[in-house]
């Protein structure tokens, strides 16, 4: 079973300068996958991680679910 945790990074964009971005680190056995720069909304990414851990999201679905999350966020 995968364990998901928060990835915090300070990044730089030429139009806005430095910013803090949040992503996800997934670990299962000896495999570690990270999905960086998902959102600047720490609370939203933490909620997503909580759902992943609660519902035991399989690693094979990680990128699809993050993609759906980003699509839903852009529709607001």
C-alpha cells in the first residue's frame, strides 16, 4: 500500500518571482514517486493527500487523480 505525504518546494517564476508550491510524495516498498508543483494552496493538497491515504489510492492511479484535481480546480 502506498503512503502519501506533502512535498514543499520554493520555486521561481519570472512573472511572479519566488513562491511556495506543494506537491505529493508517494512511497511504496522501494519505489518513490513525486508529483511537484500541484498547487500553492497547502490546505487543498493536504486534503487530497488525506483522501489518498484514507482510501488507499493505488500508485497506478496517482497521476490521473492529480490531473482530475487540477482540472476541477481550474473550473472554479
